[in-house]
């Protein structure tokens, strides 16, 4: 019985490893794959380098149907609008390559973009290339880069994924404010809670 349990745990561990990328960017690391071309919902090809603005770049990994993405829809729109206002470029990436013929198809992304009234790029991360380079594993998961495209903040939008936190801390907005003000970011990393990115295979 113990052998069966041990074997089951080993198989589960291997399975989980196949869905989770352990090599996550560290604070201060340069933006990887900055010049990789990605298909935006407009039909045009974009790069993260193109999307950058004077103060930096916000990259958010998201999708169309994850329950956590749905919970965060309004907050995600608010923070992306705020980032643009503060002169940061914004790119939202859909890395769910295993669902590209389903809920996260390009056509479904275009409809989602329209429904949510996005005012920024929403692009396909083909083969989860960018997610792999970032070490991104969740939706939503945020990476804020400074004007030199060095990672300044990585993690959640806030600490309210469950909707039950009384004392909400808006991690990403505070990071944007502190970075824009030339201050040291007080919370540089936080735990992203959400659905796993659906990598192919």
C-alpha cells in the first residue's frame, strides 16, 4: 500500500512539474524576448519593445475564462488604465496554447477584447514562449518593468483573490506609484493566485 501511495505521489509531482515553470524572472532581470513578434487581436504583429512607454511596461498574463480572471476583470481593467495614465505600456498575453482551439482561440480573444473594452494590446503568446521565458504560471500574473526594461515588480494585482480580504493592499498600483516617484518599491513580489497557464503537452 505504501509503495502504491509513494508511486502515486511521484506521478503527481511529475504531472505538476509539467504544468509549472520553476524558472521565474528575478527582480532586476531584463525583459526577455522583447523583440519577439506576437499576433495582437487587431491582427497586427506587435513586440513588447514596441509597446513600452517612457516609464516602462506592464505585462499581464491572462485569458478569457479563468474564474480568477473573471473575478479580477474590473480591477485588471482599472490597473491597466492606470498604468497607461502613468505612461507605462501595457500588454496582456494569452499563453493558454492548449486551449487555442477552444475558449482561448484567437476569435474568442477578439470577442473578449471587445466585450471588456480593452484599450491596450491583447496578444497570443504562441507556444507559451513568453510565459516560459518569464516563468509565468498563473492567470492573472503581472510583471512590471521600469524605463530600462528591468523587472521592478512581479506578482498579483492585489491581495484580494478570494474576495474576502478586509485589508486590501493594491500591490501593483503601489508599485507603479513608487516606481514613478523614484522610490524603492516596498513590496517587490507577491503570490499570484489563479488558474494555471495551459501549456501544450
